[in-house]
């Protein structure tokens, strides 16, 4: 019998009044993957996270965790998942050990079995020397590691993390990525995280990009960037719309105007820049050339930047 997907989402839709936070979203996550959901505020990440964590029933469609429906069998799902929310869930006045012990009691763990699981989690998250420290004395990175240890204490097969790098400095974010890979490699735990950090998204095995409730791209980060089809060229000019039209008329292909600059994607961009400058003398004030990033993938798929001034700040 084939092993079920760790996560299976089919035509998932959820509306808050007249606004669709999720719009016919479908994807699957294999066991042992680190899967990321990348998107700006209002993109749908938080709503989807709440559905997977059994905190919200979708308006339409369904989600399954290891074959169990999140709406019909929430208790069966909760036994298989660990959840780390963006908002802190630790008691700052308690020690690291006390926070873990109380979490274990919620899952029916007691005595020697609980002690063994606590020791294992403390060792795995490099927290053994912090056992007796009050949580309020820890750095943001250490607190996040305690949150993850707490979410893993009952031995879930799937770890759900909502914006796990939020509030962490660059070094702590890097450490977190290493811990998640180690968790996947050593224990086979599936990880699903939401993020708006490009670096964190880049470290995932596969990535789903959400924008305004829609899943606009799904693949490995490298494969998504390769689909751009070349280098990314950005041109500074006093008349961007006119230059965009001229480039398309002369060379064909697509060009767009973003933030008052002309943006286009071309193979061997360094050579194409020479053609551009020679073809439009005096019109180009500045040029930048770069390999595609996930930000470029987002622009390619949506036609707008990842962060926009009019991006809705809402549950999503």
C-alpha cells in the first residue's frame, strides 16, 4: 500500500465575507520534505496554515494530513502534527524544562517516558545547557528553538511552522534552517513552513508561492528560477513606457515597467545590454544585471513586486 502524502490539499477555498483568502488552492507534500509557502501579507499563507493546523474549516475543498481529513478528523490530525505559531506560546516565567514538561502533560506524557523525550529534544535543539534558564532570559533565536522542541515533544510526523524566522536576526535564521534540515535528515520529519523571507524560502526542498489567495507557482526554488528564462535586466530611464514599447518593437519578447524602471528577462543578458545601449543612445541612464531570484519569480508570475504599498494587511 502506497504511503499517503504528508499533506494533500484539494481545491481549497476560504472566504472572509466577500474576500477570498484562498482561491482553489491544490498541492501535495511528500513525507520527509521541507515545503515552504511563500507570499506577502494578505497572500493566504496564514489562512492555509490555520486550515492545516485544524484551527479553521475551509469554505470549500479539503485538506488531508497523512490521509486524515483536517475537518472531519481533527483529533487524528492533531496527533500527527506539531505546531509552532508565529506568536510566542512559551511562558517566560518558567524555565525551558518546565515549559517542555507542561507541554508533555498535555499529550499524556509522564515520568520516565516524558523525561527521555525532553532530554532528546533538548539535545537535538542544542538546549541542554539552558534547561534551568527562564525563557524570558533567552535570546529570540533560543526561544524559537524551545518553541520547536515543544512542538516536537510528542513525536509528530509533520511540523507546521508559521513564520518561524520572524523576529530573528540573520544568524539565528541561518541556524534555524540548519536545525530543520537536520530534523528532516535524522528523523524523517516533514516540515511545512510559511515565510515572507526569500532566503528561508530558498532553503526549502519545494515551494508554493501564494498571491492574493492563489497558488501562482509550485516547484523547487532552483526550478522556479530557471523558468525565468535568462538574466534579469533593469533599465533606468526618463521615459520608461516609451522605452519599453521601443524594446518590444525592436527586439520582441516581453518587457514591463516596475517602480518607474524597465524590467526584462533575456538569455546572455550581458550581451543584450550592449545591443540595448547601442539601439537607444541617450535614453538609458542606468543598467543592472542579475541572475533570477525568487523575487523575480514572483514578479514574473504576478506582474507586481512582492511588497506593494497597497498590499492588504489582513488575515491571510
